[in-house]
C-alpha cells in the first residue's frame, strides 16, 4: 500500500476484504487488488458489514461492493456524522429524524426533531420539541419524551424533569 494516504483501514464486507483509504478530502474503497470499487463521484458515508452507504448528487444509496449495485434510499437529505453503532441517524425531507439499518430500512420512525447517539450503542436520546426521551434500535421506547434535559457519559444517561433526575445505566 502506498504511504501517500492519511488513513488506511481494512474491512470485511459480506465476507470479502476491502480497504478504505483517505487523503485530504478524497476517500476510496478498494478491493483486494487495490482497485476502486465505487463509480466516480460517489462519496462514502458509512461502512457496514454487508453494505456501504454512499452519496452522489445529494442522493443516498445502499451500495453492495460484491455486485457493484446501487440502491437509492428515498427521502433522505442528510446523515448525522460520527456514529458508533450499526445504524444511521438520518433527516428526511420534512426535517424530521429517524434511523435506518444497513439495508436502508427504517428502524426508528422519522418523527423526531433530533436524535442523539452516545457510546452505549443500543439506545438513543430522542427529542420532540423541547422534550427528551430514550428509545432503542428496535424502536422500543425506554423513557417517554417528557424530560427537560439530559446528559450522558460512557456508562450512564441522566434525564431531568422539573429538577428531578433519573439515571439510566447501560
């Protein structure tokens, strides 16, 4: 591998080896022969175990590097960066947030004003208006959207309503 890249990471996608490389703002996904598997103009958004989410001309796609197929993901206008779990937080055309799995299927409906992930991985903070709650990646509400604020660290989430705090440990 040439030393010209700032980032070099190996991945298995559907059991096959791929290499993600990045230099400046250019990103590539290379096969085992170090040839690019993406068509020109596609930008990598998220790499999963079975697919890659890519973007071109403001449209998001589920990309399968094995058969080089691109499947559009409808109505998505943005994906939140820096997520640490096997799903993605997206915003739709109505400016509402929801979550998609690696197949591009909705797992948390697009009904929230915001969704925030934290390091626990399986739970997310959801927001409607100025109230907060907690749901998991199966869309099972863990705490109703009634809290005034929240704070999170590696091991716990603190929800506050009317100066009363409740701690959830993960």
